[in-house]
């Protein structure tokens, strides 16, 4: 059961308060926004809430994390996602991502032909996320069993992403695989004069000939 | 059925795409945010989606708009909300609001002792919202039938709110009721030097002796 925030209006009915509670669990949605969303929902056609409710159940029933790469995907008999099953993709190259959403962003580029491994987060000891909380053991097992030749570490360039990359890099030392990470530097459309020193320093280190 | 946005990743499973579609219908939630919310939901415990789904159905079953004031409230046998049924409140004073959320904001002040009437929006002919689309006829009927002595127009001080206030004011001319509107001026915590000219002009007009 979701806790009902104390700052909610006492005039609200219990079912409305309850639904607001569920929305406040979502990232970036505070009690005020949740209230606005719920009142917007109540102005929709009757069938809309039925369908929304059904979609929430269906996403749970029909979607699961892939048993091989751990990305969220439509459930099939083997419980292996379509990317892992795709024989046209290079299974000797593994790209390590934090979340399924990161994977989707890379897929959108259409430039990557290898397979993936989703860790389910990054190591963050302050928040109680240790290597054992992630799918790191499964990843290292895959590297050995699937005779992976190249690993691309595609974690966010922030404190926990860097820590996780270093941890994995250390673990992969004796595995005889090429390990690389995504290039760092200026994003497209950036303005050099507004770039922070670290980004600019990375752009300088990662300079390439035209 | 909710339309599925074309910019969604083709790698997403159908049930995920469908649920994202429902979230994008909500105000202020674009496809990117919806994707993030859905992936956050999928990381919750199994029972969470069940309960969320149930709450969506329940809010529809147990909540309805009050037959008298048209605010959303918990359904009871009479289909009249607890504020309208409250005999301790002054039923000769009616505060006209655009939405139930406006009503809740005023209730939070604890300063208002009268009753309410929710219009369900404001007149906006450009968007096809005419007086007939709102509960204005019901409101005027109430003013006469319930022998209302005072009407407080508490609509937003924007173009459509002002237009609606003027429309109602005109309609109430011959009803022998005192008509007022919420005071306009500086909000608490405002800085005079950053206030816009219209707000400052209203604050000057509405000045009160200490």
C-alpha cells in the first residue's frame, strides 16, 4: 500500500487520495503534480481509466526481464529477448548498460550491431547497491561462456558509472577481451565557451584527426 | 485506444508502448518522461502494479461529480458531496470556481465558510468552450432556487477567467445578489521590483489601510 502524504487536502475522497499516492511514487512527480494528473484523469472518458488500468496489468503480465541480457522485453516462450535471439547480430561484442532505457537510446542510433548486457543500475555503496545487487556475476559468466571478444562499457560518465566501469575493467583484466568505453567530449550542438572544464578536458584527450 | 507516438523506440514491446501511450495523455508528460515513468513502474514489486491498476478503477467507481456543486467527491447515496451536505456552512454564499482543484486550494485556507459551485472550466470560444459547455445554467438556477445572497467569483485572473467572470457578472445583474471577486495584487513573498506591471497596478488599486 502506498503511504498517503500528509500535505494532501483533507477534502479529497479516499479513492482520489489513494490514486494520488500511487502517482507520487513515480520519479519527478510530487503531491501537487500527482493531484493535477489524477484530476485530469477523472475528466477523461469512462473507458480511458479501464484501458489504462488494463495496460498496467498487461505490461506486468506480458513483459519480463530477458534471462540472458536482463533488459525488459516482451515475454516469449524462451524468456530471451529479440535482440539476444537475433542471429544477425555479433554475439562476440557485448555492450554493458545500466538500464533498459540506455539500451533503447543506443538502439535508436542504428549503429550498434552487437549484443547487450543490462546491469540494472550502477554500484553505489552509499545507497546500498553493491556488485552483488547487480547482474555483474551473470555478465562475467556470459563473457566466459559466450567467448566474448569485446566489451563496451556504456555507463553514465558520473561518479557511480565511473566506479562501476573501473570495477568491471578490473574484473575483466584476465578474461582476454578488448575493453573500451563510450567516448567522452562535447555533445552535438554544444558551445565551447559554455562547456565545463571536465567535459572540455575529456574532449581534448579524446581528440581525433579529421 | 491511445495513439502510440511515432518517436517511440521500435525495440519497445507492445505492452510497454501501450502503457507509455496512456501516460503521455497526462498533462506535462511527454514521450521521454512517460518512458521513464513506465520503466520505473516495471522496477516496482509485482503487487504495486496490481494495486495501482485497482486504484484507477476504484477512483472511477467510487468518485463522481456532486449533483449540486459539480466538484469531484466520494460517491454517496444522494450523489451530493459532503460540503454541500454540511449544514454548518453558509448556504447563502456561493464561491464560483473553475475546477475541483481550485476548490481544494481554497478549502486548505480554512477561511471560507460558504458553499461552492464548480464550473468545469472557463469560457474559451477559441477552444470551443461556450457557456453551455460549463455548469453555468445550473449555477444561475441555484442562485435563484437557493436564494443566494452573495457570489464570490474565484476564477483565475487570466484572459478566459476574466471573460467568464464578466459573463457571470452580467447574468447576475438582475438577481439581487452581492457579487465580488478574489482580490488581486502581490502574492506573499513577492518582490516589488520583479512584479509585472499588471500585478503591481492591481496591487495599487486594491490597496488597503493597515
